[in-house]
C-alpha cells in the first residue's frame, strides 16, 4: 500500500465520512475544532461524536 500525505481538510473529511457511515452525525467544523484544539469543550465534542 502506497503512503499518502493527506491535507488537514482531507483528513477531517475522511473522519466525518467514517463517523457518518457508523450512524453518527457530525459536522466537519466539529472535527476540525477537535483536532485543532480550538474547542475547549472536548467532552461536549466527544458527546456530539457519540450521538
């Protein structure tokens, strides 16, 4: 398998697609904030992912 360097946006998009394929509902902005550390409410973010 060939390694691929994903951009930050591509990586976040793939995370969203995976979560949605498992029945979750999440926005790409939530994933970006989670990985960027911008959101101080990480517990709330994790709860949103689990919803």
